[in-house]
C-alpha cells in the first residue's frame, strides 16, 4: 500500500485537493464550506442543504434532477450541515461510477463535474429567491427533523448533555437549527444569505479516485470561480473552555432504558502536541471493546449493553455514553468515575498501551480505505489549522508514552453528568 | 483452489470447498490497507424448530437463542476473545439476522493470525451456567434499548403484521422473558447442530496473499475433527399467502407518528431464477417509483405526507421475502391509503424502453459503488451464493433484463391481500 498523496492547488479562489487512488470503482467529489458557528446563521445553514438538493437551474424539479443523476449511472448526491468544533461545515458530495468500468461510456466525469458546479452555484431561483413552494416544503421537512430528535433517545440525550454542558458557548448550537427561527425566516432572508456564502466561507473541494488530474483541473476551473472577500479568522484554540463547576442533571421521560451520558473537558485540541496522547487515552479508557469502560461497565458488572467514549477533536470534549437500567444509575456512574481515576493513576500496562495504539492505527488505516472517511480525515487539517497528514498522525500515535497518557488524563475534568431516566425513576426512591 | 477472474469489474476470486465441508472464498485486494473476514453460519433467529445433530426427535428452543449464542461465543473459560483480537490490532464484531449468524473482524496487521483467531474462537465454544446467567443482564439491556427505538418497533411491528406463522415474526434478540429460560444446554444443542463446517462459509477480502492464506486455513481445519453431518432438518410452519394483520397499531411515546406499509413478497421457497428476477426487478421498480424524485415519491412529497425520514427497503431470503415503505408522518391514515393506491396502480403501468434503460444504468452504478466496500462484497457474496447466484455476475444479468421482464414483473407484483400497514403513535 502506498502513502496517501494529497495535491493541493489554489485556483479561482478555490482550494482544490486531488487524491489519486485505485482502491475504488467510483469517483468522489466533495465541497466543504466552512463558517463560524453562530446563532444568527445556524438555522439558515441547516435549511440550505435541503433546498440545494431539490434541484438546479437546468434541472429545476426534483424529478428532472433525479433523472439526470440516474443517467449518470445512479450518481449519489448528499448535502448536509455539521459541527466541527466551533465551525459549521456544509458538505456537498457527489459519488459516481468511474467510467473505466463502463466500456461504452466516456463523458460521465465531465457531466458529473458540470452538475456538481451547478448544484453549488446555479440553484433553482427566480427574481424572489428560491422556488417558493420548495422553500416552504423544505422548512416543514427540517421542522419534522428537529422534532424527531425526541424519538431517538441516544441522540436526544447527547443533545441535552451538550445543552447543559456548553451553555452560552457556540458549540451548544443545535446542528438542525431552531423551529422559532424557521417560522420567521423568509425566502429572501435565505437567498440573501446563500449569496454571501461563497464570498465569506472557506471553500475546499476534494476529488478522489482514479482520474486524469490535468483534465479534471481544467474542467473544474472552467466551471467554478469564487471571489473570497471577508474570510473570517479561525482561531481553533478559542474553543477550549475549562470547567467552572461539575454538575448533575436528571431528566425523566417515559423510557424503558436510562441513558447515562457524561461530558468531560479535555483541554486539548487537534493542533496541540498532546493530541496524540489524548487519542491513546481515549482508546485505553473507552473507545474499544477492550477498553476500561466496556470491560468494567459491561463485562464485569453486566450493567449495560453499550458503554463507550468518543472525543471531539476541535472543541476539547470527551463524552461517555451508556444505556443502563434506571436503578443502576449511581452504581454505573461510580464505576465510570473509577475508570477515569484509574487512568489518572496510570493504572494500565505498557502492553495495554501498545495494543491500544495498534487498534487506533488500524482504525485510521481502515478509515483511509473508505472514500468519505479519507476525505474527512484530510479535512481535519483544514479545521485544525495545522498540517498533520494521516501518516504523521499515525507516527505521532505510535510514539506516545505511558507518561504522556497519564499527563493527558490529569488534564481531563468532569463537567456534566446527564441522566435521562424513566418516570417514577430510581433517583429519589 | 479455484481461481476466477472477472475482468470487467477487475476482481479475482479464489474458492474451495474443504474436506470437512467448509466453503472458503478469498478476494485479494492488494491496494487496500485492510482485510475483512466474515465467518458465518446459515443459522439465525428463525431456526427455532429442528432435529439436533445425532438425534431423531424434533426440539423447539426459546426465542433469542441464536443471538444469545453469538454473544457467548466471545467468552472463553479463561479470557474474552475481544481482548485476543485487540492484542493483534483487529476489531471484531458479530451479528445475528433472521437466517444468518456472522462473526467478523477487520485488521491492517497480523492478518493471517487474525483469520486463525476468528476460525478458532468460533469453532471452540465454552458455555457455563455462570456465564450464561451473567449475559442475561447485558442482553436485557440490549432488548430494552430496542424497546425505546420507534424505528425498530415499527420494523418488527410490520414484520409481525405480514407473517402469521413464519418465525421471521419473532424478535431476533427474543424477549426479556424468553431469554431468562435459556440454558447452557440449549446453546450446545444449537451450536453442535448449526455450527458444523458443512453449514458455514468463510469469506476474506483485502490485503493478503491467497495461496498462503488458503494453506493456513486448510492446515487449521485438518487438525480438527467434526461429526458426520446428515441432512439438517429444520421445520418451518405453513405460511399463508395473505398478511396476518392488515392494520397493526402500536402505541408508544413518539413526537410524530410513524407509518409503514409492508409488502409480503412470499412466505415459502422460491426457485433460483424467480429469486433473481424478484431481487433485481423488485429493487429497481421500488427505487424507480419511490426514490427521491421518483413519480410516487413526488406525489407523497407534494401532498405533505412524508418527510426526510421516508425510506423503502427489500429483504429477500430463501423462504420469505418482504418490502417496506415507511415514513414519519402527521397523517398516517392518508399516507397509508395513498401508498396502497399507488402500489396497486403498478399492475396497470407499462414502463417505456428509455425509462427501463435508465433504471438499469442506475442499478449497475449502485452495484459498482457498493463494491468499494469489502464488507458489502463479503456479506453479500455468500448470501447470493447460498441461492446459487454469483454476485460478480449480476451486472451482466442486469444488462440481460428486457423491458418485457420488467412489465411482466409489475403486472403480478402487488396484490391487496399481501399488503399490511403498521402505525406507531402516541396514545
């Protein structure tokens, strides 16, 4: 296997990233639009992807648009918004069959790039903004999405934990936006906002697959030009915040299983030197079936089916998730706390450390076998404002020592314990 | 070892049926960093009634045994297999479906060693009373987690309304009550019967050398001995053509109702050709009408009957098959009424040549895209193989389909007695 070679070009205001690979039978083209997380724009940014994927100027109805995608051998389009640290990213992805596997075809890639550029730059608009019926209809779609979080208890508990933990911080903002803002937003508001994004957002375009670079570059630059004016300043370390006081929040609903989610501040982000050691900490502590959380909460005490941890690399957070019987709350919480203490005390062997490093490296390499996974991994560097190639990341993880992990553990602070439990639950009885 | 080259899709597959009955497939992909392995038995939650190996009397085991067994195979007398894989840089996993139990791993290092660990742990069970009791707490929490998931309740609710007698209508994990009665002996009975190499297959894909790998697997298998395998006798009850419950209502706390229409495709065994036609054309027709931008999708969308959660799926197996169309919706009655009308209308619709050509293109592109994933290939190759179909020859099969095939399929696809509706709503 060869190392990943990412070639970057700046053309027409765009940052182009080309990655050649023969692993796939498709070509992926991905655009990422980055802006700061802000209350004023979050709901508009949540709605935009829904509108953009309904059609373009030349394919104004969803059916015409879909016929075009189907003609390109079932090209798959996805447009969505997401949070990375205190950034909001709108991602547009188009994946289509590589014509190398379709002997009778020779223009798929050209047509796909034209369509891709149209999705971004030539939406279906008239003099008043976006098509009014689509605008109204997609507002409803998003509204239902916002309400449906209630019905997915794991996501709901995660959202509530962040609500409580990051109160008054941008990271608290809900990625799907807010119903009350949707109610007052006009088509004109949204269209005006859309017109600013190519000037004021950072735009990165990735192309991944087995393709002719010179031809693709020419094709893209002939179709896509932006004029970036007032790019915001991104300062990743501003996202870090320490704990003022640790809190416990208990909420009751009609549920069978309680969700115990705990949030920690790691005080470490992607650009920091001890980011590698934080990854290893997370591995020993909770991200694998061989980690302390799984072994102690599930295997030794049979308290849960799942118990694991996940880190947020650009905000300096760590989350623990577990689904337990309502009566086991205190017991499970105390066992989880004991595992944090064990990490701080260095209660893990050199062998565990080296196995965990292998597992993380394995996971990274697997991510790099997956087209979307590889692009997300490469894009971390843009968000983190630091060149750290996947190979350097792997090297950094390999060199982490036990002392460094213990030092990282010492920085980790419990912030919020959140419990979603059954009505008439166990806490006070 | 057989070697088959598929030039158009640039794949080479090695295969062999070993002396003990195990079927092995090797798909080298040297450009990938990882390898993915899946060791699966043709045994799932529907196999509740059967004659155990070496016996003559039929037995009936509690609901959820196949899934319970899957959990317990990871635990050995002195250790946990998760840790063994962990030490070798691999991540293991497993799943139980209606008809299959599969053990899998992915790794980028120690690939041969990890394959050996996979085979050995599945072929060396250790069940004790104590460890069986301990697992009941964990699986109870898994079941409770599903109890709170409206999507899962909606899925199982739809299955239960379609199938009257077929054990596909039983929850894969069982119920908290049924798993309480599971014993160590139940596990051994099922294990000895269904985990015989003759009933299993091993598929490996990724970065390894096929010659060395096959050699290692053979040496490993030659060291072990297995009882002689007679014909496996599984008993499935008669299943009527029509659905069990036309309208099923489930109440649970949801903020927005969910409604699913189930199409009972069939409830007994199909021939290979019928299966392939249903599989390809059924998928293409559903996708043509119901994918975003499709004619039926647009109708439902414009009438405000669906939102972003709208989905459709088809699952066809050897002796049962179903499709589902569902969404979160504030108007479940209107939604289900309209979907049923649209489905029934397909009996009269004739597709045009250019439309069908586009449907074929879409299906081919989807398949190429899926083949980026070693997991997809490994999971699906063996399922198709069990039906006598070669996954790598499906693209030419799609190209061969004619407009007449499609229109004939549509004429008979839907009948009212095979449609069921399941609604989830708050009280």
